[in-house]
C-alpha cells in the first residue's frame, strides 16, 4: 500500500490548468469542504493505481 500523501501536498501539486478546469466544473479547491472531497478522490485513485500495479507485477 502506498504512503498516504498529505492533503496539502495533493493540493499543491494540482497544475493551474487542472485547477481552472475544476473551477469551471464548480469544484473550488480553495474551499475547505470541496478540497476535502477532491483530496479523498485523489487518495482513492492513488490506492487503485497501486493495487493495479501490484496485480500487474504479480502477473509478470
């Protein structure tokens, strides 16, 4: 299982272009409640990617 990244790190790593896209979709990463939702989504994605990589490595 990968190390869980801190929320501040995840939010810092959002490129300006992606941040603008989020704002267009109505998700403001500067709003604490919306940022928590975004960070949780990123963490779930990180976990799924790590699980897939583990399965791929086991098959190789």
